[in-house]
C-alpha cells in the first residue's frame, strides 16, 4: 500500500471524527414468519465494515448487517432484540475486495453454517474498477448471482434472503468532487477510477463515462430484482432503497472517501432493514 502523506492522514482523521449522526425514519415491511435464530452476511468491504473503525482495516463489529456495535444497530442487533436465540449466531462471510464471482463461494459457507437469514450486498467492486472497460458485464453478473442463489436455495431451502441494492456510486462523486481531501484519496488509492477519474472534469466524455458507470450499477440492481423474483417468496429485494438513499459526505470514511463510516453503516442498517422482512 502506498504510504499516506502525513498531512493527508492528519486532515483525514479530523474529517473522520467530525461527523454527526443522521436521523432516519422508515416503516418496516410486514413481517414474514418468525425472526431467525442464525444469520449470515455475504458481500464485500461494505459488509465487512472496512474503514469504519480504523485506517484500512476491516471492522465487522460495525457492519450494518451482522455487527454487534450498538451504535450501528445492525440487522443482527435488531433481530436479537426480538429473538435472543440469535445471540452469537451472526456470521460475516463477506470479504473485502469481493466481486460477484466470489458470491457462490460465500453462499456455500453460509449453507455450511445452517443459517435462517442471509443478507447480500454485492456489486460495487464490479462497477468500481480501474477503468470503464474492466467493469463486469451484466450477463456475467447475473450468471454468478444465479449460481449463488441456487446454492442457497438447495442448501437452505427455508432461509430468507435479502438482496440489497448497490449504492449509487455516482452520488459519491457528486458529494465529494468539491472536497480536496476526497479527490486526493481517490487519486492516491486509485479508487473507483471507472467513475472517479478526472473528478473535476466537465468534458463531455467524462460526463458520459460517469453516466454509463451509474447505469451499469442500475443494470446490476435490475438483475438483483429479477433474480429475487425468480427465487420465490423467501427472497426480498430492497426495491432500490439503498440505491436511492441520498447519503452525504459526512457518512463516508475520511480515510478513503469511499466506504461508509459508522454514520454510513448506521444509515445503511436502517434503510436496508426497513426494506426487508420486518421482524
């Protein structure tokens, strides 16, 4: 990893600690059966809580899905409040850097754990690549997704599956392009260059490229919705609730200006849980 200049590190720490928690309200969906007694989360660095508690570290305790940090109020803690039997049975099977091609392997792990509830948030790394040309094709995305869901359905036929929409990555550019530290981090760490390259450019080619990357995310989300519908009543898609959430820069890590910070994980927990099974 490239060494971070001291001035950037100091300023980023100040930005990361100066955030305020948003107040969110949402009405949960109608409950579908009793709450689970074991759950697993599948996905990438967002689900691992990357950069939510330290510099370039996974922080699964602050995961929106399976974390046990009370400040986040994850899916796990919300379920534990109504079903104490789940205590200690929340497995974070996500991996930082994962793409949809890694999802079938994660699904196999969840099957081996015998869980009753699975959250899936995957796809940001399929769109946020080194260049637009290296984004995962939509058909490939769907193929790996179907393989993973088939594995879950065969191994955990009674489990309930929540497919969470990929956040709107162009929103990150919108809220961060005017921030010097954000632009520096995106460049220094080569973050999501398919979208975030030349962040201050208003050239037609750059505008069109950003729109195409956003459309690719929207296309992935459409596949999530379709795959969930094909899965049957044990699967719910969040209806693009996370994609449509208008997050602010104060909800993004000051370490890299890309991953959710604790406020971002808290918001993600509330928005995604409210769009789910309603326990």
